[in-house]
C-alpha cells in the first residue's frame, strides 16, 4: 500500500478525486452535511498562511479508500503544530491503513520540525476514538455540535430580544448584511475574530490563534463567494464607530435546509448590554425569513463556553454530536509506529 500525494491540484480531476473520498468520511462524521464540491474543497485549501498536503490511498478497484491531509502554519504562529485530518472508507477499516496514514503525518511533522500533532474525531465515528486510544493520543478539547429544530424555535422570544435591543443597548446600532459585507468593516471584523480566538476555551490544545487582518477577512470572503451564502449581523458603537459584536449564519453549497452558524462574539469591553442576544436574534430571524425551507440550524460550542451555551439553549439548540480534538506528541507517535 502506498499513498499518492495529489496537492497542489494539477487538474480538476485531482480535486474531484480527493473530494470523492472526503465526502464519504464527511457524511459519516456529520450526516446532515451535503457533499462538498471540488471548487469548495480547492477554496478551503487556498490559505496564504498555511501549507496543506493531501494524500490518497488507491484501492484495488480504481477508487481511493483513504485520505490524509496535513497542515502547518507558515505565518509564525503554531511553530510546533501539525494539524491533520484522516479518514478510511468504512469498508476498508481494520486492515492497517490507519497506521499507514499516521506514519505519513509523523513524517510530515519530522520533516517540518514540529513536535505536536492534532486531529479531530466525532461521536458518529467510534473508530476514531478507538484509534486515538491505540496511538496514545489524548482528548484535548471536547465540543458539541448543537442542532436546533426550526419548528421548535420560539420566534416570539427572539423577536422580543430584537425589540428590546435598542432599549438595553441604546448606544449601539445593529447592521445586517446578506452575502456582501462592505469593505470598510473588514478591519473591525478581523479584530473581533482575533478576540474570539483569544477568548475561546481551548482545553489542553497547544494552539495559538492566527493573526487576522482586513486582508485575511477579504481573502476568506472571496474564497467562499462561489459556494457560501451568508447573513451577517454587526453591532457598532455609536460614539467610537467601532464594531463591537459579530454574528453570522451561512448556507454552504446551496443546502438551505441546514443553516450553520460561524461565530458569535461580543467585544469584552461592551458586554453586559445583551448585545449577544440582540445580534443572535437578528441573525436567526433574518435567516429563517430568507430560507423558509430550513429544517435545522447547527452550531458548535466548547462544552466550557457557558455564556454562549446559555443563549443557544434558550433558542432551542440541543447537543447532538460530540467533536473531540485529539493531541499526541510526535515522540509518542514515533513510539507507537516503532512498536
């Protein structure tokens, strides 16, 4: 068995090849997701500050039976870290393929001088937890994928949050955009993204937030423009003109039955005015109006993020899947491979 590296993509066929095996594992991890397209996959891997490598394992029938992706940062952040994603087709597990994939991850880590490897798994794929245990990886951060049934959302409650917003936060204006966000807001959004990363509960993960700028926000929006629709809600402080809160719901790949939240964050210096409730209510209500066929709204929260979990629970989000970020040292993985 020998892995084949197919990135950078030399042709559309390369992207189509990896997205086929990626979609098998993607749908198993989170069943509500629709298949990713090759264009979406290429866009996600066009990151200026990260070096990605993609490998597939060809099967006997001409199709691929496994994949592994590695990522290392080249902007000065996370100098010790390799992020990895790996998956084996359900019909080909317990044949030693997982060991082959982690050997490739180990090799990439050694070649790039990294000391720690991180990879994720979900409760929908028990094999991931079992395999992490075998190689000596620790569960460093546990998050819940929370799902709200649109039929059970109390829209009148959300409307009250929206209507009370100007009274509880009289010094703020809320701005709502669909798909196009004015360039003048990019720097303010970048600042909020960095604050969210800094405040995000990370458990035992050895992860350092990346720098965000107006330019990185522009790049993210441009990369996603062809396959992501968005409802973005911002709160702006009148006196200073600063953006102080952000909430967003997106539709990916035209799958308007599933609305996905990206991030909700309120500036530390502007908390205590119920801005989180206000902008979250605006985002949900506008999205439900825009997508009347929506069935569910999905969000992801660290189990230790009590403030946001409290708001989401009131809206109707319920823990549905568990996502675990596993972490293992390169030394520990080397011992497993040499055993």
